[in-house]
C-alpha cells in the first residue's frame, strides 16, 4: 500500500471513530438538590442543549421549569422529588409548571407534579417536540394535567393524573400520544371533566383506567383513537384493556366522537361500565355523531349497565361492531338516528340484551347484520336488515 492510500485509510478510520463517538456519547450526570435551595431551572440554563445530560433532582422544586430546545435530556426525580407551582404567575404565554418546547428525546421520570386547577397545566409539551417520554409521574391538578400541542409526539407510561380542572391529558394540533399503564381520575365525580381530550390528533392507548369523568375520552375535529397494544416502549404482556368506569354516577359518555373523529377498538379491548344518565338523551357508552366512525371488529368492546344508551350513532355517522357485548342499558342498546347506520358483522356474535329497547332507529337510519346478533333482542326499528352491509 502506497503512502497516499495509507493516508486515505487513516482518514477513514478517524472519521469512523469520530462518528461512533458522537453516536455513543454517554449522558453526563448532574444532581440538583432543591432541598438545599438549588434551582432546577438555573441548572438547566447553564447546560449545552445538544449534549446528553441526566439531571437527578432531590427535594421540592418550587419553580416554573423550562426545557426549550434540548436534545437527549433526562430529568430523573429521586424518591420524594416534587415540582410545585410557585405562588406567583409564570409570566409566559403558555403557563406550565414544566414546559417542554422544540425539544427531542426528553425523558421525565419519578416526580410528583402539583399545580392549581385554573391557571396552569402541570406539564405542557409543544412546538414540535418529539420522543418525549413521561414515566412514573404523579400529577395533581392543573387546568389540564398534561397538554400536548402543535404537532408534538409524547409517550406516557405509569402516569397518574388526578383531579384536574378539566382533563388529565389534552392532545391537540396534529399531535400524537401513546398511553400505557396509566390511571386518570376525577375523585369527586364533580362536573365537568374529560379523561382524555383530543382535537385534530391521534391517540394510541392500552392498559389504562379512566374513572369518574363526565366523558372518558372526548375526540373531535377528525381525531383518531386506537385502542391497541404496542411494544414501542415496553414488551408485550400483562393487562391490556382500557377501562372507563363511573362509580360516582356522573358520567355522560364513556367515549364521545364528533366532527369526523374515529374510534378503533382493536386487540387491547375497551370496557365501559355504567355510563350515561337516567334521563337518557344522547348520553351513552359510546356516542358517535357528525360524520364520525366507530370500528370495533375484534370482539373487544364491552358496555355494561348504561343508565341511558349503549351505542348511539347520530347525524350521518356509522358504527361497525363484531362480537361486542352491550347489556343492561336503561334506554336503548344500539340506537341509530338521522341518516346513520350500524353494521353488525359476522364472526363472533354480538350480544345486545337487557335494555329497555335493544335496537332502536328512526325512519332514515338502518341497522344491518341482525343475523349476527346473539339471542332475540327487542326492537323498535323498521330498518333492521338480516344481512350485513355490502357494496353493490
């Protein structure tokens, strides 16, 4: 090998070594002890935002924390670590106890975060932030406990959100959120709360319980909710169902779909217990309205003991169910009205029973596939067709 070739080889080896070093740079550990008067926000302001850091936090940090433009940052709460809203306002356009914006690959784990229910969120994530991982957090209050906005991507696991002003989790502006192993609760059942609120966004969810919300999941403006297991962040195994329950008796809807939204109930399964109000109306286990779609093809939708309707489909909307169980509704089981339809498809039979009226429709709406219904459901519908809906 001549000198020129040896020089080129040496240069290539050096370039490769630098590339490997850059991709495997270890995270630099830092400790912030708020019990000694140190400030997490001050520590973050002194860091290079492109260098990986793991910041371990001790004590109660009473401050508004800003994570703006960071990459590869971990905020790790030590046992008992708390982020607490200060008495004075944040003084920014978007007030959050912890605000993450324009950031990538951020992990926040092990904290209790407390905020009031009217002026701030506990955590705000926006401005195109991606790969934001929230782990093992206890969130108390916040107008919205966590709000995700402006095309951001977030994963939640083992997060508890309790007693917000409105919702423990809001997802907006073409954002995408994965939720697993979480618990969202309105402990008093007082009005008015949504477990998860979506606008023009996407939610994938499994193994999560939502309790005592007036609406368990409220999806509008073309949002998509997928009830599905995934192993993006943790391996398969263990419980999978999403459970929406109502021990306080103040639920209106388990799930509300409006404005072209859709709910897909796949492998994880969705169980809705005791939704609706005794006066009926459109309160239901699942309310589908205004060009929205319910798709539950996998025998994994269960609605029990609705005080009103089981599934109500309104205003040019559609539902497809296979192997579902809708039992004990105080008014209607499957209810369809105003140019809408429900298709009961083959496979496992769908059980609709024990309702005041199991099948109800108006004159311009249709229920198809009645041969796929178990038992002999009661009917108040002239447009019940034995065959499934088919294309001409």
